[in-house]
C-alpha cells in the first residue's frame, strides 16, 4: 500500500520544528524550570530527613494505616535501602513519583468529575485516555525530551501521561456508582448541584478514587527504569547502569529498592482507601 504515501512523519516534524518549538519554546522552558524546582524541592526535603528517622516515621504511619506487618516490612525495607547505599537514589525516585502523582491527581480528578457529570465530556475524555494508555511508553519519551530536555522534568511529564488515566477513570466510576436513591434523597432535601457533588458524590466515591490513586502510584513507579533512559535520576538509573554493565548484583540492589517502595506505597494507599470505605 505504498501508493497511499501518507506523510505523517514529515507533517509531525514540520509542526514541531516549524511552529511548536519556535512559538512555545520559551513557555516550555519556563514550565520546565518551575517543575525542576518542584522536583528538586521535594528531593531536598526527603534527603534532609535523616534516613533512620524517615524509616521510623514511615513505619509508624504504616502501623496506623495498614497494621504491624506493613510497619515491620517498611522498617526493614528502608533499612535495607540505607544498608546497600542507595538511599539518595531511592529518595530521587520517590520524589519523581510524588510529583508526578500529585500532578496526575490535580489534573485527573477534576477531569474525572467533569466526565462523570457530563456525558458529552466523558465521550471525549475516554478515547483520549485509551490513547494515553495504549501508546507505548517509549513514545512519550521523544516529545518529553524534545520539549523539556533531559532529567527529572521530562520523567515527570512522561510518567504523568502514563499514570494519569486510572485517576480519571476511577473518579468517573466512583461518582457513577453513587446509589441513585441517595442522590434522589439529597435532591429531595434541597441540595444544590454543588452540595450534591461535594457532600454526597465525592465523599461516597473516595474509596474508588483511592483505588485510582493506588494504580497511579504503581504505574508511576513502573516508569522508573524507562524514565532513566532520558536522564531521570534514581533507582531506575541504577538498574539501567546495571543493564549496560551486565552487573547482576547492582541490578538486584536497585530492583529490590524499587520493590520496597512499590509494596510500601501500594499497601499504604490500599489501607487509606479501606479506612475511607
């Protein structure tokens, strides 16, 4: 079918090089500087806390939220991270996950609310989410590097694109699952649309939204190694270095660090969701 000759590659490059970068390049630079400041700030806060104190604080939170088992695992897991000398890398990874997750929620939850309350908006949002979730994650890296350079900022952007859809979908699902009789009773008592949303629908949808947050965090962590290919710091860079050097031990050290972060964050968000149920 070569006779069709659809020049998508040329058109895309012409749009990016001929209009997007010359017109909005300074805007992307300003946004990149802002995001870099946020990532560096979160990383600085995490590294400022002594590792032993950080591990104890996380263990206490885990005990309160999910029980003794997770508290013990968190304590041993974070002491492992310190013992194998990957604490700075773990905190860098955690900062990227925190920033990208917050970014996903700040945008994803309102978009999910819009989709839940407006069927036409939902019809537009869902195909976009399908595109974000099915496009190979490596494809995100090209425009991220082109627009934001190398480092933590393009990693946050690429991670946001990959991890935001669950937050949107689960927000839509949670609001749709609010029982109709509860909605009708609220309207019968004179609730306005705003009161209905903030005092009935969102509170009842919190467990489902928390499940979406859980999935967003897990997807953000799964991007750690991939994002290291565009200069993202952290445990992903450790694993990538191990791959390039065929160093099995270093790969295991970095991989287990990611596992510790993933299990602790997963159980914490699950515990918070169950507490809200």
